[in-house]
């Protein structure tokens, strides 16, 4: 609702800022130097001495503002370890995580349909496949961590079962599509 109803230049500026700051953070993680950057609602860039596919694609699978919220939560817990966390605090945390991740996902999907040098640098197919894979792994990881009913063992067993039956299900799906066409 926010994306379609309230999308504005300010929201675009925040998206571009998070996008470019994510590039900058990954440049530093990969041992490069950030020599400058530009942010505006119409686009941005980072000047650096280093680039690779991780740096180029990181803004598409790292939700900058979600990580910022989680980092701030973690810092507050370290600074005030005895402060009691209530249901209201947890709801605030989960609401802000949901809003910031939805912001990230909607704008990322919207931006991938535009000519993005980040995606073209390593090939669109590779870039989109890697972005989809990493986002799926991140979402799956966070869902398993947040779920009181799913364990890593049960999650791994489900994945193993899906992989074991993938070819059979793929063939069945292809046959069904062929029957629909004929």
C-alpha cells in the first residue's frame, strides 16, 4: 500500500541512499576504498577502486534499513542489558522490520525492471538468479530463526526431500503444460 499509494521522491531518495550505502559498506568489507558517492531521488553512484559481483549486487539482497533497525536493537540491548523487553517493544521491532523489508523488496523488484548497471555488469540472468537465491535463503533463514515450530533439522529434511523429488515434479509439470497446450 505504501509503495503504490505513497511512492514519492523522498521515498526514492531513501531507497537510493540505502542502495548506495550498501555498496559502500560492501566495498569496505571487500577491502576497497570509498572515494565518494552521490545520492539523489533520480539515482546515485559510489566512486571506488574496487568492484566485484558481491559489491555490485549487495543492495539487491541486503535490506539496508532492516539491518539498521536490527543493529540498533542489538546495540540498545548491549547498552541496556537489564532493561525489560515487553510485548510492545517486540511488536515495534517486528513492525519496523516488516515495513523496512517490504520497502526494500518492493523498491528492489521495481528497480530490477529498469536498466540497472549493477545487474548488467555481470549479466542479467546471473544477477537476477543470484539475487533471487540469496533473498530466498535470507528469508528462509530468518523465518526458521523466528519460528517456534521449525528447526534447522526439519528445514533441512524438507529441502532434501524437495531436491530428491525435483526432477520427478519438473517432468510432471512439463507433461501437464504440454497437455494444456494440446
